[in-house]
C-alpha cells in the first residue's frame, strides 16, 4: 500500500510562492499518475493539478493555470507543486494523491479516480 506524505505548506503573503512536496513510501510510485487537490474551509475538495506517470503530461484547474506547476521525480518517489503569484483564494489544505488510472486529463480531475491520499498540508495566503 502506498503512503503519501505532503510537506512545504505554510503562511505566505499574496503574490508569494511556495513549493509543496509529496513523497510516497511504496515501490510503485512511478506506475501511478499523481495529482494535487485542495479543500478550503466550508468548501468541497477541488482539483488543482495532475501529472502522468512519467511527468510528460499534465492538467490544471483553470484557477491555477499559469501560476502553478506540477512536476515529479520518480527516482525520489516525489511529486511537487510549485505555486507562484499566490492569492488569498488559494488558502486551503492541499492533498496529494496517486491514481492507477490510465492517463486522461478528464479522469484526473475527479478525486474518485485516485487510490491513495496524503494527510494534507495547510497553505495560508494573507493579504
């Protein structure tokens, strides 16, 4: 079973940057697509970004496109989310997840298509 641990969250001013990391404990990380989701207080969890098994394909929510970049290093069993030009509205708990699904940008936006989840890391953006 894959265990995922996120890190890198924190408090940042609007316009700033953060990089989240998610490290997997299993030996099959490279066989999974990986994604980031977030959940703000009082809101449902929403898709942020996803990348395929080798990192060559990616998908983004419109709200983060051109500001966030997802990447992965399979040798380190780690997926990253580089966040720039952060806005107050980006404040949320960020979760990483991995999926056995064959890559499809549409499928990767749904949290029901992911098999393993991390515990989340808090990102707070102040004005």
